[in-house]
C-alpha cells in the first residue's frame, strides 16, 4: 500500500479507527467484561421493599442484580415507634421509614423482623451457593435497645414481665453506653441474613435460623467476613435485617444491641460449591454451623460440617479432620432463644502454614 499521498485528514481518520478498534477489543476481553459489568445498587427500606417476618420462595423480588454486583442496603430496627417512644426515645429520633412501614405494611408474620428485600441474584439456581461478602457495616442511628418479655428468652420464668432499655451509641468511640460506668465495645453485624427456603416450606418464620441461614445471630459475621448460603429457590431471594451494634454469644434475653444498620454486600453465585448448611469465613477463621431445636444436635452438626470442610477443602482424611477439629477448633453457642438454637465451630486459618517445618 502506498502511504506517501496520505492527507492529514486521512491520518486523523486512520488513527481514530485504530483507537476505536483497540477500545472495542479491550472491552470484549473477559477480564474487562467482568469488571465493566459489575454494578452498584442501593436499597432502602420502604413499605414496598421489606418482608416483615418471613422468608419465602414465592416472595416477589424488590431488586434484581447480577452475580458480582454490590448493593448498599439499609435496614431498620425491629421495634415499633410507640414502644421506642414509651421507653423514653424522643419522637424526632424515630426514623420516618419505620413509621411508614409500621403504618402501611399489613402483610406481616409469622415472625417479627423487618427484613429489607428480597433481592434476586441472576443465575442463582437451586443447588448453587450464594457467596455474600460483607464489605462494610455502619450505624444508621445513634441508639439501640435491649428488651425482654414474659415467656421469652433463655430464662422465661425468671422474668414474668416486659422491660425495654434505650442504649445510646457513641459512633466516634464505637461504644454503647449501657449505664453509669459500663461501656460496651461495638461490633455491628446483621442478626438475620438469608435467602429463601425450599418452596415446600412455605412462608418461613424469620425467627428460627435454618438451612437458608436467616436469623443466625452470629456476632462474628462483621464487616470483612463472608457468608456462604445454600440456594433453595431461583434467584436466591436474599433478605437482611435485625441489625445489632453488638451481642454476647447466646443472646440470652432474646435481644442484642438492636439498632438500624447500613451494609454493603457483594453477591456472587457459586456453581462450584454445594452445601447443606450455611458456612462462613472471617479474615482469621473458618466457621461451620449447626442449627436445630436441640443444642446437642446443633453441636453435632457443627462438628460434622467442620469435618466435611476439612476433607473437601483441605484434603484431609476424615480421621485427621476429626482429630484436628478436637485439637484446634472451638465450639461456641451462637444463640439459645430463637426456636432453633445455634452452635458454630471456629477454626483458625493460622494453623495452615505454607510449608511444614523441617
């Protein structure tokens, strides 16, 4: 080709075509497609974007996202404006969204949690696992409450009367001012994170945790951790709520530092994982869970799940996995008060060194 007679205009057009082709090829590469395709969403609680007290495979999604997308989700304290005000909270500190939802949502129950969602994750199918990365959690209001009532909690007969306490939160110092001379370090987490149960379960009460996670009340699931949930319905239908500023293992009086939170989550559909029960991972530990109405059954499930994890993911023999669980893992009572109790087992990642000592 003879290029001696090219005009300046022709050179400009040629360069434009070259760079356009280069940009097109970059956008078509698999790596760029994955990054370019990920989107960020925001979901706030309104009367049309919450599920009050249930997880349900037939629930209509309020948001649809793709695998890899992130969503900032605002959740509401699980209580009524009247009860909060009767406990001494000034009326102007009650969130307007809580008033709207309390007044307008009539389809409630059987549970009591106000859950934001459900969110449909495209590509999630029955038998997959939904990987939920908890990227960030922040306080939404400067207070929490703790309460108990007759016939509830771990000591239902010892306290045959109701009581509620408003507890100020100091976000700057990240402490709860429980009372004179008592400050509790804050570790915000969502008590309830789950997807839909199998359709045969119908509308499932938001209180007891189960195979689809839900009301786990696991205080270790803070920002920076990942929850793995088996998928039992198309789109997974993720819901979240029951914000806690902190909690003790067991949650013995049936509530924690109950508050409103804002969380940022990334949802990833895992076709390569197949789980029977939820699992989790923190920066320092692997976590398996047992959920049942019997505490011994919970512990049995948590240990068996840890053995399965070590065999599948760490390629140990079942004998070595059982032994390692005994010498290195810790069992914790997650909660005792939600119908199904919870036990989780924590194994430190630090024991897996890169090379064996000589």
